[in-house]
C-alpha cells in the first residue's frame, strides 16, 4: 500500500501521455494558444452596443495607393456599415475621423452610407478632417470637433491627362457641386459660405481654400459642437436611449402609450 | 479617379508605378481573402473578397492584420498581381 499523497493524486488524475493538467488547460484556451503558437495578439472583445468606425489616413478608392500611405479602404468600410446596420446587437455608431482626404467617389460613398444608416451615429473629428473628410464628418447625425482639430476646405483638382476645353471646367464644377451639395444638405453651413471658404485666397500657402480650426468649424455651421470622446459617447448613448424609447412605445417619459 | 486630398499629390503617389503583390487568395473558414505573404505561413490581409457580414466587424479580419495560414488553408490560388486576377476564371 502506498500512503504517499503525491503519488495518490497523480494516479487519480491521469494527465494523459506526457501532458500536464496545466498544459491541457492552456491548450483549451484558443486565445493563449494563438499567442504562444502564432504570435497573434487578438484579445477577446467585450460585447458592446456601439460600433466604432475609424477613418484614418487617405480614403482609398479605385486605386491601391503606394504603401507609404496609411489608408482606409472603402471596400471594407461599406460592408462594415451594412453589418452594423443589420446586427441587432449594435445600437449606435461612433465615427472617429482623422483623414487627409482621398478618392472623391469612395469618400462620398462612405458619407452617403453613413448618412443613410437608420441607427444613431455620432462623429468626432480628431486631428484633421480635410478635403473629402468634410462630407464624411457632416454625414453623422451629430458631429464633434476637437478643439485643436482642423478641416481644410479647398477646390477639387483634376488628376491625370486634362484636355484644355471648356467642358473640362464644367466637369470639374459638377464634381465640386457633389461635395458642396452634400455638405450643405447635411450641415448648417450655407452654400455661399462653403464656396467662399473653398475659394478663399491668402490662407493656404500652396492652394486656395481655408483651414478651419475647432471653434471656427462650429461658428461656420459645418460642425455641431466642440468636444471630445466623452461628449460624443454621452450624446450617442442619449440618442440610443431615445431610439429605444421610441421603438418600445415609451415616448412620454417612460409611460407606455397605448 | 479624382483624388481630393490636402496632401501634395507627389507624396501620395510616390512609388505608384511599383505593382503591389504578389498576393495569395485564401479561403479560411468560409472567408475568402487576399493576403500579402510576409513570412512562410504568415500573411498580411489586403482585403476580404467574400465573407459573412459579421466578419467585417471583427478587427482581426480588417485589412493590415496579420493572419496565419498554411495547414489551415483549404484553397490557395497564387496570383502574380492584383490586375491579373479574375475571380471569374475557372
């Protein structure tokens, strides 16, 4: 008879051939396994009812930009927005914007998609929301701009071969009208004011246009308020609560309307 | 294509003549993605070609993320460049 407790323990709980219980437990955890075997550090996400969409660097559209550019690929953003719209667990969308512009088609596509979402969406412009970042910024229901963030408003330029005929200018005007139209429809800025900022001289050293900083963007009616993450989350949560109330019929201070 | 950006175009388009790739198209667990190999069995996701909608919300499947393939991959289609690739080819 063997009274040694250590031997008793090991004989009652056989760890398997050459594998200790600790090793087995570790292997059962897929996240730890990924770190050990593959060096991948995907941390399990806590469930959240807010989807955070970050749009940074260049908005990449029809052409893959050279690798020195940090890009946001619109072909990934579009299905993300579709998924966020149809996923019942997602109740609101927070858009964080720090972009230097990019493809007009892709930028307007993203802006139109955000504007047509039925769920509450709040945007924050951090750092910069330049050029095509303008329409994306105003596409949310309510947009904040950081005190130090800037937005450059300037005319569209044509790239590539340009034919020197009047139609070229008319085409450029039409392209610009798309941007101006979208911004004026989705913000408080007037068309005349936006065009005035866009065609201003003496502000930018390499271009015509204007850079508006924080408070100025609010003053012109382009952005709704100066604020940061806390303000944006508070506003988004408030909109989510209001939407829940409307959906469940509680439109009068928590009293169900029959 | 019209680029509307505050950055100088010579900086944005620097190196545009160099073709990206070669890419590898992989199908892993129902997700077809285009990957740029960076080491044997490791690749950087260029974009998802087709995936269930919820995969677009997972940060680990976003472009630029590193993914391990190799033994897990079901189907690998090697292509020279993105421009030569046609998903409709049999």
